[in-house]
């Protein structure tokens, strides 16, 4: 199985300050082209939240248009910049999004089962996994305790060391999520977005990793307390590969074309 994770697309309307700064739609189109050109072809794409920037229907329509050329299935998740109702309205043919309440679901037709969580607190930058959402996760894991499973949520369930992002991170349910994961032996890892950087650690005894943004990245500054910087580091995504005999391996893939410096044939 090959699963591509993209995150923090932040699709913005033309002329908006973020679109001028980060060319969000253009960058997503580059990602779509690059994913379509991958060989072997991925089984699908999961987008781990902050799909748009201002919760506008017009942005979700722009997102839909930009994703349309994608030749593999895509599963959408909510982040703190998303609106559940607007997302469901524009992507009304994405049945897995449900009709109301939290946008959480499972993907059961891949070799690895995917569980997408909703860590949004509407109107807030920080995220939460309340008892209702944690119970839903526990129920899903209990239903298929023997299948290899990956868990996705927008807010990373760990402290990154970047002060302002941690202050606006997963403020409720972090320890409880780690405890749920630790109770099941079939969770391969937990994958997030939100921090616009690649960061990895362990949570509940399994790998935990964040996906960079398809658009703008945050600067790595572990000393600053009064803000964050946006830097021109390259957009990237994650490629999660899984085979029964070698397990889960995750690659970071830059969303740009780089020249080949040498092509070396090996015996
Ligand atoms: Fe974001």
C-alpha cells in the first residue's frame, strides 16, 4: 500500500494576503500533478486538515476544482481553519464525511485501516479530543483489533517545542489518546499536521509524525515565545508505504522537481 498524506493546504481566494504570500492553490496543483506522476501509483491521498484558510464556501469550491485532476481517491479531514458544514456542502458526494457532528471516519478498503479523527474546536486554533471522540476511537479500534491501523488527526498529540504552536495544539485528550493507542497492539502510528513542519516522536508506544504543508512552512525556532515565522522551506508531503513483511515506512517527499545530478547503474 502507498498512501500519500498532504496537509495544511490553506486554499485561499485569489488576492487574499495568504494567497499572495504562499500561492496556496498553485502549490496544491503542483502536488496533484506530482502525485499523479508517482510510480507505482498511490492507493489514495489523505488530507489532514486546514484544507482552506477562512472557512469560505468559495475556498472549498476552489479546493474541489484543484483536486479534480487527482487520479486516486482522496479523503478529507478538518483542521482548525475548516468549517464542517461548508466542507460537507461542497463535497456532498464524499459520503464518508457524514451528515452532521464530528468529521471522523474509517477507511476500511485498504490493506491498512485508516482512522481519521476530528480534533477541531470550532472558532479556536487549539484542538481537542473530548471523551465523546475518544470513545468513538476506542469503539473503532475494538471493532477490528487485529488489522494494521493508522490514526490521523490535525493537531499533533505531542509537544513540538515550538512554543506558540504547542500553546495552540491539542489541549485536551493528549494523554488519553496515548493511553488508547497503548491498549491496542495493531496501531502502526499516529499522523498529524498543524505545525507546517516534519516532526517525529513516539506516542503511546508507536511512531508519531507531522506532515509539512503543501504551501507554507513554519520556521524552526525553539527559543521564541511571542510568535512564529513563515519561511520559504519547500512544500512537502508524506508517503506512507506498507507491506506485510516490512511494515510501515514513511518518506518525506518534496513537492517540487529537482534535477538529477547523476544516474548511477549498480550491479
Ligand atoms: Fe495550518
